[in-house]
């Protein structure tokens, strides 16, 4: 019979604990009993190995199922023996150790990952009407791109990279970290495993050169201030020949319009009318995004009243449906009246004591 402690008890978690909880519990145990923090401490060393074995089993769905059903004997019967030493532990859980000790392990370490090219940002200003109906723009982007002479290899044409003699092509060094043997990126080849003996004359072995590239940007109808367009692969080339380029993000700014204002997909405009037009009503011409439209001002219109032209707004980026045009009425009161006009208004006010006169008085009060 085995005398091993229960894995859930070792990590201090419930039997239904999820993987994030298991990882958090293991991190806590690993930091507490890490050999570098407990030199020449056999008890801490054993607890560290014990916690690592528990996490190795419980974080694996198949092994955890066997353990839950048959315990330690079931795992032994299936050939499981747990991590054999510190190097094996680090190889198994390199991502966790990388998080809180600052180094990676094995081929999965950061030093050996293929680096993606950098993303770029371009701020573009467009006119109000261009935002409303869409447009195309050609922009010039300075960026690092693959050298055409060496096709991004960094080598002189006709030559090839040579295996790094320091790491023997592995791209890694094995260094001692207390009781651990830690794999780190080779500082001579920067983790690539190869070195360039005959560099390309044009890029001097970098594999990339700075260029200015013209890019055609299609701006959809309905963009607004802060809209961001992503152009996949138009960013900088990767420092590694096998890496993918970054993306280009075009951030939109929209210049204000002298007549229209925007509220999401609606547009707003203010129309000046006389108090005679407001009182009696009138047919007027309203500017729209696509031209002009006849609009009837109803009788008795008040200052600040608003009206809608359905579907005369801006198209939604998501649905394509256009918003409305909101017409806000501003009633202009004359500031200069001749004597005849004054007399007529006074006569109107004297003779008309009905609702029309009251409306006119209210109109002037509101002004």
C-alpha cells in the first residue's frame, strides 16, 4: 500500500477545484518551498517535489480522473511516476516558473518564441461627408520591412546562416539556478540557433530595412471620431524570417461640418425662420446630406420645436440602416422695425385678443 499524502490535501484545495484554483495553490506552495529560498533544507525540498507531483497529476484531466477513481495505486498501475527531479519539474511547468521567477524552460520559453512584427498606428482626419458616405485614401507609412536583397534572411545572397557554435543550434543555454538547471536563450544568437557570418550588404544582416510604403485605405460609410480600422499584415515585418508581420491601425478623426452636427447615426441642423412663418406656417427648403428637400413648417411652431426627416441621417456601421435628420427651429425676432411695422404690430395686438394674440405674446416672451 502506498503511504503518499492526498494530492488535494497537499495543495489545500477542494476535490472539485478548477484548473485556475489548482495553479494558484501550486504557485503558493512552490514559492514557499522553492529550494533557492530554502538552501540545504531537505524538508522544503521534499515538500516542493510533493506539491509539484500533486499539481502534475491534478492539472492533467486523464491522470486526475484515474486518481479520483483509484487513488495513488491507480496511477502507479498506469505507469505514472511523477517528475523525477528538479529539471523534470521545471520542464513540465516552465510557464508557471516563468511567471514568478522570471525565466522560461524548454522550447516553450520566451527566448525561443517567434516574434511577431510590431503593430503601427496612423491618425487620419477626414471630412464630415467622407465619414457619412465612405471614401478611399492613399497614405504613406514609414516602417521596417523585409529586405528584398536577402529576402529577410540577413545573409549575403548565395550564403546561408550557420549553426551557432555556442549553443550548438539549440538556441538555448543551460544554467544553474540553485538546485535547478534552467534553460535560457543563447545570448550569442538570441535564441535563433544560427548566426550570420556573411551579412547582407543592404540590410547589414538585420534582415529588415526602413521603407515608406503607400497603402490604400477603404473607409466605410458611417465611421465616426475614434473609429479604428485594422489593416492586417500592413504593420512592420517580424525580426525573424519565419515570423508574421504586425497590423496597421488607422484611427479616424472627423472634421466638423459648418451646418450639420452628428449624434450617433442622426444628424442635427438648425433652421432660422421668422415669427410670421412660425405663426402662419410656410414651405421651406431644407439642406440634406444628399441635396435639398421641401419641408412644411406647421402653423403655430414654437421656438425650439424640432422635426424629423426619416432616413436622412448617416448609415450605421453595424446594420447599414440610416438615422434621421433632426431639424431644430430657431425663430428670429426682427431687431429693426420702421414706424409702419411697429404700428401694424400694435394694431394687431390691440384688435386681436383671441388665442392668436396670446400665442404671439407668448412667442415674444419666450424670446
